[in-house]
């Protein structure tokens, strides 16, 4: 039990009220220091953090007129895939550094299964459709195709994409569809 003297001291401190520990000048100095530190970090050169990956992202490997090639660099022909077949393709001339970002799934669907998005009616000739293999959730390679349901599955976090509806995300943490590549078939 506390003595009468200790109880009186606590009561006196309580009656005195709360004291201001920091003055306004100290608080302003701390705020200015914090903002200065944030400003210095913002000015820190980004290139010293590693290679400039933004430059590669600004120049995609895919461009109009590039042919599809398989893993070995062999051009993919229109009769290479059966119905419900799938193959990973790359743009012709892709470098090893660009392969991971440009990998694309080429699928062949039955006639009448695909419901193209407005403006993409001619992007899938003869039932061929191509979607990026890079998951829109965390960048894992989407490579599992369920032909019965026409769905692509990302094995990392189980996001599911409906191929017949422009690879719209229908399950899992991904919220955006897989990017679609417009296709054309060359004669010969």
C-alpha cells in the first residue's frame, strides 16, 4: 500500500494536469526533417536501384506483322494446332531477355465458342486466339488449360480466366483479363 506522502504526491500531480512535453518549435523541426528525408529519397536516382526495366517495358517484343514462333524459333503454321490445342509462342526475333514478358498462349477453339469483345471480332481467325501467358495478378506464367470449360488457370494463386470471354478473370485474386494479341493468318 502506498504511504500518505506518496498518495499526496500523486494527487498533486493529477491536479496539476498534463504538461506539454514538446514545444511547437520541436514539432515543426521534426516535421521539416521528415519531409526533407522524404524529398531526398525521392531524388535518389532510380537507375542505381538496378537495371532499367522500364525501358524494356516501353518497347514490347510484339508488334504488328511479327510472326509467331515456338520455343525453338520455328514459325507456327495455321495447321499446327488441333481444336482445343494450346502452345506457348513468342514473337519472331525475341531475345532471351524479352522471352519472359512476351510469352503468349496460342489456343485453337471450336467455331462459335469464342465471344469476341467489341472491336476484336477479327482478332481470332479460324478459331485461333492468343493471350498473354503472364498472369495479371502476380506475373506468374499461366499455362494450365482446361479444354472442357475453356479456362486458363494460373498455378501460383489459382486465378481462372475464361478464354471464351476474352480471358476475363472469373476466379481467384486476379481482377483483370489476360491481354489479347490480335492475330492474322498469312497466305502460304
